[in-house]
């Protein structure tokens, strides 16, 4: 996949391509990492690459459940906030029993479902706002599916940027050299594809 979305012909194609580009960034951020590296939190933040990928998988799942249920609330949005918060705690942590390959497989499965819904959903359909979530607005009854997809781009991009910093802290690798290594771009004077360090 190229480093930037392709030219787009219409709104739906644009939404899909920009979501897909942000999804793909996580494959570059994770490229070449061991499970131990993916689990590590080497920066001042508690975030890890594996934990971030788990979070964006679950984040997409929750929002796409809302899109699929529109104009009704999802069953999960009817749950008390205390129950939802308990699930949220584990979302940013890659457990000792989890592997990067397993986390990426779940991520890709959700990515495909997200893109399927972007292609199929009515972009103008109302997505009701759960009023008991403290960070959601209380003076708006619903978002549109269109708003939700824009929000997905925002969420994915924000967390991919956090992942860029975590990855650079792990081994100094940055996004374009990771993309070049992942996709086998030719080496140039200004861009060298990332390769794992030689064992000494």
C-alpha cells in the first residue's frame, strides 16, 4: 500500500481510503517487532505498540456496532458506565499471554468489517448518543454515520501518532523507513528501508 491514499472520486471512497490508510499505519509501526518489544512501554507514556493496536481494534468495533445498530442504541451502550469502564482498563495493555501476530490478526478482522460498513451504511443515518457517557455531549441526540467515520479517522490517526513515538523510542525506526521495509521500496539516498539490526 502506498504511503498516501489514492485520488478519490466521491465522499464514500474518500472515507474508506483514509480509514484504510490509517489502519495500515499500524502494520508499519509494528513491522519487525518481537512480542517483547510490542509489549514494552519504553517512553514516558504507559502505552505499548501491542496495547495501542488492541485499543484501536476495540475502538473500531464499538463504533461500528453503533453504525450497524443505527438508529437504535447498541446493547453495549445500554450497559452501566461502571461495567464499560472495567472492560476499558484492559484495552491498552498487551498481556503476557498475547502475541503481536494474534493482536494484528484481530485488528485485520475488525479493519475488514469497518471498511465493509463504510461501503454499505447510509452515511446520513442517525447514530444515537449514549447520554450516560461522561465525555459525550448532552445537548445532541445523535451523530450521523458520516460523523462516526470521520471520528474513526481521527481516532486511528491520533493513536498511530502515539505509536510512531513509542516505536521510535524502541529502536529509532520512523514511519517512512518502516513502510519502505514493509513494502520493499528501493533504497535511495534519502530513504533507506528499515531492517532489523544485525546480531552481534
